[in-house]
């Protein structure tokens, strides 16, 4: 059962919530902001469960839920009458009726079995202005027993009148070493793969967990590096055919594709290339494999470093950054990738 000691990093958030639990000074409204997969809902549910726990315990320096009382059992099964998650019918927006019916009109009913009544609003950035104004009426005159926890990946989506009445807790990127250690010790991921997933996650624990269990990512990594290793003998159309093969969307991902490319995998594809050439740069400078992300590709990395100058590797990395910027600026994806791959090919084999 999840508890505060299971939250990786986020010391400021844990400290704030722990102080609130110890003093009993729990705010009526919080905004927890962070990337998708960063653990917003995980933290919110731990906080809510602990607030409602009937027999809180002091364990390992944390005030924790006992995980035994009736309240904890209900919270763990998402069946607690006084912990309410606000859902919405339209996937792209949370409308005024969602907030009125499920929160504003409901807060007048006192808690069924607890001192507090907690409302969790996932994807809070999807609230329309009308929905936010409906929520504002509750925030301006909140009953003493309510706690509203808004989760969002975009703090700027809210009206200033909303943010000014909430305590904002921002999820910070978690150190790679902490994520790697967690993957190895708790998820039994082998060391080199844990290091790889931690590097690619960029501080996002949820993404690291997803990558560690994603066989498709492993296949993408190997296919991408194989593409670069064979680039010298490929014509432009062959390069792009292979790119489309690597990034072809599954049937379930068709809605997230553009020009036959799975957008959700495109970022990983570009990151594989970027980390590969950073590895090459590191190995050329140190001649050591200790700090390599792709330590399983050492043989290829050695070959490239023997035939490539520092300047050439830096130019390639610069071209990759240009490609990422072009794609984020809505330049044609195929064109941006084509120019990048041609640049890699010409730079690698002009030496």
C-alpha cells in the first residue's frame, strides 16, 4: 500500500504535507503541478488517504496512514465516500456542469464518516473558464471540512483568482540516481537498463517505469542505432523508409500519428540519437565506458570515436537540436528528419 516513504524525491512537497498533517493545518485547496506521469495523482491519493486515516502512525520520520483501518481500506480501493475524484464526460474539457454537479452542489453535504471531505480534480487544466468560475465560488467561501486537490500539467491554464486561493506544490524532476536505484531495487530492472530508463525519463518517475516495462522502447532503441550504423550505404529514400518503419504507429496509436509517424515515439527516437552521440563524445574524451548510457553498444561507439573528430560529433549533436526545434515549430517532420540524417551521414563519413 502506497505511503509517503514510497514517493521518490519531492522533498519539498513531502515536507509541506507532513507539516500540515502534524499541525492539523490542512489547507482547503491545493494545486499539484507536474508533467504527465510525474506522480501527481499518486501523491494526491497518499495525502488524501493519510488525512482520512483513523489511526495515523509515525514511521521512518513520516506521519503515515495505518493502512489497516476502515478508512484506509476504502481509500486503497478507491471506494472512500469522503474522497471524491471529479470525472468529466468530455475528454478534452471539464465543463461547468461537471464542477457544479460533482463539487459545488456536493460540498454542502457534510462528510459521511470523516472530519474532511476531499475532492481530487485530475487534468485540472481542462477546466473551462466557466468551470473555473463555478469552482471559484467554493474557493471563496469553503466549508471548514473540505480539501480540494487540483492536479495539472499546466499551471498557466488557471485564472489568477484560482491560483491565488490555492497552495501550489510543483513536482520537480527526480535525480537520475534515485530513479535508477528505485528501478533496480523495487522493480528488479537490470543495472544498464535502469540507467538507460532513468536517463530517458528526464526526472519523470512515471516515464521511467513505463520505459522499463516497454519492450517496444527496447526495439526502437536497437533499430535506431542500427539505422545510424548502416547510414553510409543508404540513399535518402532508404533512410526515410527505415525511419517510417521504426516509427510506424500501432493500430491503437493511429490518432497520435502524423504522416505515418507515431508522434509519441518520435521524441524517444530523437533522444536515442542525441544520447548515442553524447556517449560517443564522452567515450572519445575519456576512453571509459563507466558513464555511457548505451554501454551495450560499446563496440559501435568505439568504432565511431576512432573515425570521428570532436568537432564532427558536436556538429551532429547541434544538427539534432536543430531538428527537434524544427519539429516543435511544426516544420514538416519528414523534411526535418531527412535533413538531420543527411547531415549525420555527411559528417560521419567525410572525416
